[in-house]
């Protein structure tokens, strides 16, 4: 008599049994029964009665539990943890997996092992709880697998720059991700100072090295360079490039040097000469002595052949080319230094598209994009100048 389709039979005296199809054939490998996938040993045809990592009849590997059913989710196996996809049942490798119903998930390495501690994923460092292996879902100051401490944000990523933690401000280095314990730091357009005593960012008016400085409630220094940079930041999305209008932004249009003249003037530079004011600001040639008069020094003059010798620094004003009009250009290094430095300016990068004249671009990229012109660097004599 033929058995019903995929009937499970346990012989007398056995703990596990066989799966038989409607033709009476005993099945092996991965088989579906009662809405679940089970594994039957190809040599004995019996349901597997212990946990094992097995090869199916299709060549894929699956994790089987002690009840013979294929396992999904987080699984412990031979001293390590692995994650098996809830849809395919396959081992997850080199991917981030979020179980059904959870907000955060697990990161699997190239060998399939679920990782913990600080891990790099998609170009960013994240922290996975060593006890649960899940991505951390709240801000915390954590110890890594190397013994160093890092600040983690609510999205699980390591945080750099100024961070508020338990009512105080701290600074985490953008390169090492470690807590900065003393001294000056620049981050995302602003300058900060860490007090070596309590390793916290200072706020308010402070005397440092015999000089009085003022910091806002977020720890950012009030300075001449900050005000210059903020002139551009406050006009992102608002100015259109033009050499025929006000040149300095007062009518919603501006050009390279007119904008820089106005930005420096608003920061506290001396008034431009009458001829410059009449035309909305200096050009890229006439602005140079005015920069010297207002606390800058010409520290580097170069061409494409010597450009690699220039390392951009926060607050530098860089003039490209030795021509006026549309052939020249002027920028301010607004964030970072070296190869990671970005520059702010009013420019023609978007070919005059309305409202896009203010752009912040990686300096080295933009310099190469502009076909590596000759250049002149004017650096603040005191980059902390109030």
C-alpha cells in the first residue's frame, strides 16, 4: 500500500525516522515536511538527530539543529557564532543582516563568523556588542577588542569631533577616533580647545597661554577665520555666479573675488579702497596687498610642478592663476588639512546654475579639475586670531 505524500515514519525502537514520498521512496538530504525544512542523512536516510553543518543535495551548506530542522538566525557552532539567512537558510558572509522584527543586526565576516567589537563596514567603523553581537543602538563610551575606548553614536558608528556625553563636551580625533586629551583641534569648519586637566572642551571666555579666547556653548572658538567661513556657509543655496551684478552677494549674485572681499570684510578686515568698493570688491590681483594688510602672509607660490609641496591648512586663502576676471579664482581652506582639506568659494563649478555659486570641494580634487593652475597661498599670521 502506498503511503501518503512525504510521510514521516519512525521504526520501533528508533528515536528518529525516515521521510517517504507517495511513490514509497525514502528521501534524503534537505526535505520540506509540515512547513519546515529538515535534513535526512544520505547514508542512513534517518532524520539527523544532532547539530551539524551539512552539505545538501544541491551542493549548498546548511546548519541543522538537534531536532533535524534547518536553523536560521544567530547560531553558535564550534566556539563561534554564525548567522543564517531567514529566507534562504544559507550562511551570511561579509554582510550585515537584520533579523525579522529587530531594529539592528549582525555583521558577518568573509568566513561567515559573526563579528563583535569595532568593525569596519561600508567605509565606516561600527561597534557590535560583544555579548549579543548586535550593532549598538544607543550612544555609549565603549571598550574595543584592542583595549582602547571609543565613543559610539546612536546609529552604532564611531563618533569623531566634538561630542556631548553625560553633560560635558569631549573631542574625538577624526583620524584615530580616540579621545583627545589636550590642545587645539579643528573639525568641520570650527576650532576647539581641550583642557588637559579634565580632558573636556572648554566653553566661554578662557585664558590659554596668556591669551584670552572666547568659545561658544558648543566649544567652537569665535575667530576671524570662523566668521569668514561662515559668510560662505550662510549663503549656500542662495547665491548665483555672476560678474555683472553686485559681485559681493548683496543682490543675490557674486563672483570669486568679490565674494571673498565681502567675506573678509564681514569678518573684520579693513575697508577696501574706494575703487574696490565701487566695483563690489577687489579682483584676484589687487586683493593680495589687502590680504597682507589684514594679517596674512604669502607663504607659498607654486605651479603644477610644485603643487604637491603645498599642504593646505585651515584658514589658508589660495589664489589660482595670475589673471583677473573669469580666469582667476580665490578660495579659503575651510575644513581639514593636507589631502583631506576642503575649500569654500563662490565659483562657476555648476556652470552658473541658479543658487549654486557657493561650493565646498576637496581642495586637491578641485585643483586638478581646474587643470592645475599657478597658485599663491596666503596664510593667517595667527590662525586663532579673534
